[in-house]
C-alpha cells in the first residue's frame, strides 16, 4: 500500500510513470518477497544467497537482468513493509497451481541452502509458507531432501546436509 501511495504521489507531482513490470498482486512479486524473507530471516544476508536469489528468479521467471533487479527491489520493499507472510501466500494460493506452489517451496529451500546450511529460522519460514500454500509436510520434506542432495552434489562433499 505504501508503495502504491508513493507511486501515486510521484505520478501526480512529477508526471512520472514507472511503467511497472510487476503489479502489486503479481505472483512473481509475492514469490520474490518470500524468497527475500528467507534470506533475511536469520539476520545474515550472505552473498551466496543473494546470488542464488538472482539466478533463481531470472531462470524460473525468464527475466532480463533489469527485470530481475526490479523484481528484487520491489520484493525487498514488499517484504520490509509486510507484517506477516499471509499477504504473499494468499496471492500465490489464488494465482498458482499446485506444481508452481511446490516450485516456490523448492526455490525457498534452494535459497536456504545457498550459504551451506539451513538456519532454524529459515526452516521455520519454509514450513509456515508451505502450510499456508497447502503444500503437505511430506512434499515439503521431499523437496528439502531433493535440494539437499543437489547441494551435496554441487559441493562434492558426499554428505547430505540436514
């Protein structure tokens, strides 16, 4: 809401229109805000997580560099303004199918594992979002294990992270 008010004032005062690529109810914006929340929830915004965020958003939504940067900027603003996760998950629940909701949970796990370990706050956030999106515990755990295996193969350590 605050972003919408700022945009309105800028348009009225200066005649500027940003030509926004991402509307307030865009599922990509809701997903980006959740991914950004996972990065920041443990209080440590690791560079590996930021890089992974950019890669994930760009590949999954087939965005240009500028569009990805805009989505991250807007998603960060939305996450900073949010009082809970429901605003994001309600958009995703309405606008996405089951496969896309699973993909979002998988992306959240990829962000959580990007720095080499999953903080308990990250784990809790993914659990809460999965519940709000209607992703079963079984599927959430299976997606976590899949991402952990992929991370293990990428690291070449031979051990599955917990």
